[in-house]
């Protein structure tokens, strides 16, 4: 037991080597699983995706370059991993550093990025497009 400066006793917390290693391993395993997990499934009605434009969801971008032709991209900017948040006139923009991408091709058209958007697989469910989960 140790005494505080106020004269009361308290138990000093102890950490054994075994507890330290177990805690470290558990933390590492959790971080590893979080990094390797798939983003949750997201869906959008086809009628909500404008022809020549795109819809930005939580983790994905769904675009319809021409009528009935859909493409899907990750909503993570390849420049520094920030989320792409703006869509206008067939382009999407990451507001963090100003990278702009063509929604038809995913290629960069402005900004500091040198890489295009990462394409992702999607499922055509008739009236909707589903991305993520087991489809990506």
C-alpha cells in the first residue's frame, strides 16, 4: 500500500508482463481487423443518380456517365485519403486539397493528385445500385 499526500492509503495499480502483452495483442488485433474490414453495404435508387452526374454516399460514389451506364468509385481521395464531398457537372471534388475527378472515368482533372479514383464493384439490383459489403 502507498500513502497519498493526504494520508490515505490506496492500492497501486499493477500491470504484469502477461497482462501488458495480452493488452497489446488485443489492441493490435482490433486495429488489424478494422483496417481489413469491408465498408458497409450502401444502395441508391437508379433514379437518384443523374445522367452525366454522380451521387456521393458515405463510402462510395455512384455515377451515371450516360443513360443506363453506371460506374462506382471509392469516396476516398487518392491524394491523402480525405473524403470526397462535392459533386458538380460530372465532376467530384475533394475539398481538403482541391483534387477534382471526372465521374465518367475517375481520372483526375485538377488539383495535387496524380492518381485516379479507385473503381469498385457494384451490384445492379434492377431499380437500385448496391455497393460495399460482399459486392465490393
